[in-house]
C-alpha cells in the first residue's frame, strides 16, 4: 500500500510539473504535430500492458450492453462460504480467504455492471477487499483490487467539558446493508466497472483477499448511459411552487454528518475564520468536517435531512479548499444513493483560503434543481480524482511501460554501463527505440491535455 501511495504521489507531482510548464510557459510550444495521426493506443510487441481496464473495454467495445437484470442465485454456490440468517433472511457469509463461485445463466451477451448488497461483520475495522473472476480468470487488473467500505458514525452526542469545550464522540461502526457497484478503488474511473459476460452459462467468483463479509444479493445490471442534466430536467414533474417552497431554507451543518466511510472523517474545529458556524475565539467548538483526512478517492461523507413537501430544491455547499494551491478538489454528489445526472459525477472546488458558498450549477451559472418528495433524504459527497483521473491513469501506464524499457536495456548494459562502449541498442533492440518514440508521443499528448485542463480552469 505504501509503494502504491508513493507511485500516486509521483504521478501527481509529474502531472503538476507538466501543468506548470505548460501554463506558466504560456503554451508557446505546441507538440501536437509530433503525435498527430499516430495510434497512441497501440503497443510495441513485448513492451505493453494488456491487463488494463482500457484495453479490456476496447476488446469488447462492439459487444453492446446486456438486455436485462440478472439476479445471481446467491445461495447456490461452490466454495468455502456459509449460509447464515440475518434479519430473518438467509444470507451468505464469505470468510477471510474464501473463494466462492456461482453459475450465472446469461440470456444475451454484453457488458454488465456488478451490484452487490453487502454488510460488514465485526473484525479488524478495515475495508473489505475482493478479487473478481469471470469464467475462471481475472478480466483486468482492477478487478483484483475491489474495495468495499465499512460504515462509521458518532458514538454519541457531542459533550462539553468543564471549560465549555466540545468533546468529540468516539467513532463506532454501523452494521447495515449497503448496495454498491464494483468500481475502481484508485478513483481513476468514476463510472462503475463494466464486465463482459458471454451468452449462456458463465461462472462468477469472489476471492476474499481481506476481511469477511455478508452478501445478500448479487445482480448483473445492463450498462445504461447516464442522463445529462438537460435530460434529467425533462423527467422532472411539473410542480407549482408553494408559499412554503418560496421561502424554504434548511441548513445542515457539515459536522453533523450521519455516516462516513472512514473513522478518520470525524468533526473538527476551526478558529481561523468567523465564517465557521458555530464560532468561538476562546473555546473549542466542532464546526466543520473533512479537510486533510478527506483526500483519498472513494472516501465519502453522508448527511440526512427532511423536506416538508414534494417539490424542486436547489443544493448549495459551503466549503473551503485550501489544501491544493493551483489545483482543484473534486467530489461526486449522490442524492438518495444515486448520482442523478452526469454533471454531478465531478463537482470541482477551486483553491480558496476563505469559506465560500457555491450553489451546484451548470457552466452558465444556472442552478441545478432536484425533485424531492416530502420526508427523509440523504446527500453524499464522495472524493474523486475528477478530470485528472484518466490523465493519472495514462501516466501510471506510461511509467509501467518505461520500466519495461529500462529493464530490457539493463539486460544488455547492466546497472553500470560502459560509457566508452557502443551497445548498438537500435540494432539489437529496435523495439525499444520504437517504444521510446511512441512513449514520447504519448507524454506529449498528455502534456497538451493537462495544459488545456489547467488553462480552462485558471483562465
């Protein structure tokens, strides 16, 4: 995990360096001509990566989507799992280290997303990890690192000490059912993973790499195109704004979050600005949540609220992104467990040392409206890499290929090459020269892409 974190830090630094060179250099040099017309997705024989999610999608691009939802017969399995009872229902307990296989009859081939309904069980308090196999093989590398969060909440009310300071409650785990779809644990891909299933009988296997877990349902979901906000707005009912709706305003304090994916995402205090609520110069009062600990893709915080009547509502967020100068922090917005439309997959918050209230809006500043029925609802904000996710993924793949090139050269030159010797690499390893040329073009392409992203953000 530490090695993976170091790689990610390196990639972020590399992307940042490219962005600074392009942005502050004024973009005077455009290397577009160097890679124009070149197939950057091609791989040189022996120097490439065939297990990526991108290449997997490319392989099955012409297959289309599945026709209907397919519920897996969960209790008809092979492997070392156990049927237990929860909430008067038979469910499946998959112990740590278990390997469980199900047979799935698929009426028509295509791409499906995999939805799980699961519950954590008391253990070490870390996230559950699984490997997913289809017909006996790992479809792509990301399917071997699926992560499933636990649920955490405050263990009681905020107390006051004898000096009037807030005493933060301890974090306790909540054992409740969660419905999720398999996603990229690194956050490079915002959409849930797509898996290809052939027509007829298939096998689906889960290997419990870390931590036991209860399963209640497994479902194959046909891939559907996300609605844009324009399409979403057309589905909203025509609602006459009432007198209550015209004056309705509900404030939900960030520190009063209902659930979170990590015990480190607890309420904190800030005395640096009177814009925080509540605020005190002399006492410690809990008045915000997130900050430094909320920096990993996939981490989320959820709040619950009630609205008095059916209607259209807007959503504003009071936030301060003072952690990444010259960059943005991105969040996905879930309403009642779902992202309503495409634009909410990535909401970006620019660097700002002050607290700022932002109403979720389109690029023209027109606020998004959400239809909510009277009663209880939830809103969740999940950390995501946003637009930088695909760029960082490309850079990670590039580093992988450069390492292959480096190791291939080491076979010939050793770790201490003779400076007075001509190794004739171009003659002995022509594929290495070809691969380095292609990699240069790829990096030039990413450089231009990062530059465009930075200029559009900072212009």
